[in-house]
């Protein structure tokens, strides 16, 4: 069966809606942060927290999106999946970088993506602590605060600044740390800011050269992946080497400018990230 894609015009409409609701969500998160942050629950471990704001922002996003497009589906980090009939699904991370948000660190964002029949076509990543908006639509390019962005040309691997993150399960962190200990001498440096979406957007706007993380989820990276691809980058989830019961074989999230993809993936193989 032929896949039906959203047209370029429709993708722009979805992008604009994503931007609008993400800004509303970010404003709510700021207000709740000023009122004081409460931990509401934990997820994969005692350090993987959910705040009241995570839940409130996601509910706001759901309400706004379904108010505009009641036939769409929704996949959110904090709530149940919502089935739809339109072929469009929204992928939501109400606060990407919740621990940063909890501690008052500025690197956290609302992430809203739209996919059509399984293809990511639009996304917005809007800062909560920082005044920044990344947005993109299939065929329309990517912007940062309204200005067109593009990836920077890839230098040799040894001169690349690589963004990364850590999971919250101790076994996963141990594996990630082992791989990073081998990767660090092979690149310019490593940065860990605590938000997958912002990490990938840094690659998109040229303020980083690559990103790798084991185990981040679709709500973490979907919107940023659209931004990166429209900025001239490449994104994929690759098979890893993690051996843990129940852990997916394909779980290594990788982002890079297209011209540096092959050499970056090769060094990820050499350092144990990628199978």
C-alpha cells in the first residue's frame, strides 16, 4: 500500500500548531516553576522523577491539540496513548530535562512533534528556562527563533564536540559510561546538558557536531529529529551492544551532519556504542 504523506503545506500547518501549543506549555511550566516544583512520582528509578508540572503541561498540550484536531492520535510521555483516525499522531514530551527543571537549571524544553503514517513531518522544541524556539516542517527547512539554521560542516572526528545523555537505570548508566570513556579520547570533547531535544537541536544549529545516547525515547527526540533533518543533518536509532534483559536491540540514538555520519558511526562502533 502506498504511504500517504502530509503535503508541504499541511506539514507547515502542523508545525505552526506544534509551535503554538509548545509555547503555551512552556509558559505553564514557568509559572509552576515559580510556584515551586513538587515531585509527583518516579519512573524507571528513584532518580527518574515526574513533577506535577510534567503532568499539567502534558494535559494542556493534549487538550489544545485535540481541541484543534480531534481525530488525531497522541503519544505522550506521561499519559495514556490516545487513538486517532486521521493518520496524524502527535508525540509529546511536556518537559524534556525534568531534573534540570526540578533544580532550576535552564536547559529544559517542551517538545511537540507530528507524524503522518509513521513519518515525522513537523516539530517544535520550545525552551522553558531559555528563550529559544526551534521549529521545522518537512520541506520547509528549520529555524531557531525564526531564523533559518543549518548544520555546520563536519570536522575530522578528533575535532568534533559530541553531545550525550545518561539513562536513569544504574545498569544503563554503567554501559554508557564505559562507552563514553572510550569515546572521549577520540573526539574534541563531550557535553551533557540534560535534554535530548536540545542536544539534537544544538547539532541542527551548528553549536555541536554530533549526539549519541543509549535508550532515549521517541518523545525525547521526535521533534528535534525533524529540526535536524530539515537543517541538513541525519538522525537514526541504531543497534547497540547493551546486554540487559528486556532492553531493545535497537536503542542507540545518533544525530550528526550528513557529511560526518559514516565516520561518526564508525567511531561509535569502535567505542562499543553501536553493534
